[in-house]
C-alpha cells in the first residue's frame, strides 16, 4: 500500500487493513520459520506497509499533518 492510497482511507478502513497486514505478516514469519516460503522479500514489504499505516493513524490522533512529497 502506498502512502497516497493509505492517506485517502478512513481510520476504520486503515485499522481493518492494519489487522489484515499483521495477520499476513504472522503467516509469512511462520512460513519462514518452517522454511516453506518462496518470497522472503514480502516480509519486508508487509512490515513497511504496517509501519506506514501505524504512522498515519498516529499522525491523525495527534493532529499532525504528514509531510508532502517533494
């Protein structure tokens, strides 16, 4: 999920996506531990998406406006 897409969603949509991404991340880590994953780079992508969504939710609760792209 890119930043523009995430910022256009409501808080409830972001929370739903966040829970789904955390579940996916758990499953990817579990597959990695059991050595059945084929795409290890996907863990990094999901982790970063989780961080983006958490940052946006935090900014909204604090009343902070995110940085505009340059």
